C-alpha cells in the first residue's frame, strides 16, 4: 500500500514537473507521429483531383512563410519568435482537427482529399521544412547545409515517411496495423496535454503582437490564399473546397511541440496552438458557410 502511494506521488510529481512537456513532446514526435505516418501513407491511392490538395498545400505554406518573414522584419521579432511563427503559423492541423471537422461538414467522400493534403502536404512539410526551421532558428552556432541535411535525414518522421512511400499499396498484417494504430492514437492526447501544461491564459505584453500575427496569418490569410489559388486555376470541386478548409485549420499541435523542443518561444508557441484550436472551431464554420 505504501509503495503504491509512493509510486502514485512520483507519477503526479513527474506530470507537473518542468520537464513533463518536453518528455511528452518527444514521445509524440519520436514514436506517435512515425507510427501514424507508417499507418496512413500506404493507404493512399491517386487520381487527377488528388493533385489539387498537394498544390494548394505547398503554395499556401510557401506564401505564408514569406509573409511571416516579412512581418517578422517589420515588427522586429527576435530570432526565437520568428522561428516559432515559421512553424506554428505555417503548418496546419490537417489531420487531428481537419479529419473530424471536414467529415462533419462534407462527409466521408471528402476524406481522401483530406488525407492527401495531410500526408503529401503537411506531413512532408513537417518532416523536411519543420526540421530545417527548428535546426536553423534554435542553433546559435554556424548552420551548414551538411548539418541541416543530416538533421532532416535522421528525423524519425522523415525516415518513417521514406519507408512508408515504398509501402504504398502494401497491406500490413493485422497485428502490425493494430500496434501502429495504438501508438498513432496517442499523439492527440499527448500533444494536447503537453500544450496544456505550457498554456498560460495571460501572455506577456511583448508576446501579444506575434501571437496576433500568427493567428491572423494562419486562420484568415492562409485560407484566403488557398481560395485565390483555386480561383486562378478555376478549381471548383470538392477537392478545392477541402483544400481551402484545410488551409484554414488551426496550427498543427506537433509544430508547437517541435517549437517547444527547439526552445523557440515555448510559451508563445503553446499559446498560439492552444488558442488557435479554440478559435478555429468558429473560423472554420464561418469559412465553410462562405464557400
């Protein structure tokens, strides 16, 4: 009995310790996320309309990144804050929120486009672009192409992606699928707890401006960019609507986890992700009604 209470006290102490968010973030990035990639990527199949979410995803992220760099210079944001915004303002929550929200609005027929946007847009960007940004902005020493390339190539989600691309069309043994599914399902609760542990209701005054910039770019400007892209290419179908909706989702939880792990304004990153999720329920509803 005494041992049981001691163990429970130890668990409570660990959960509330200063290192708890970092430990949870590491588990999500090194175990949960690779499992999800290996589970979902091999299920993809392709059609002509499948190209639309891929193009929209990468153009929106590219234009948004250039906008964040411009605004960071205009407002003289620090290197750490700029790095944080380059992650949480660019990478969208295309699966954890995208799947249930778009399914609620558009039904099961929209799911293939959601997965393509997520897996061949957001996930690849997370593994490549995300690793580059975290390495570049968190390291005060000289950054070389060799260092960044090594970090990208050894990043577990990227390694998982490479393996998963070779497994497209392969059906896993039910036991393997069950194991991968079990690990993949942990990413949402773990990441949300990690964000919650770092979330503060009141931000310091100096962080309010980057906080506002991040959410305006992510929740308002990003879907507007996607809308303009679809109009330019005369895309007016389910794939284009899904792409616009996905562009307007909240910041990616894992992007906030990476920013926190890299020391890129952890409190600000968590606030942007946390409040972004709450606000996005309203903004995505408005966006869908406008479409």
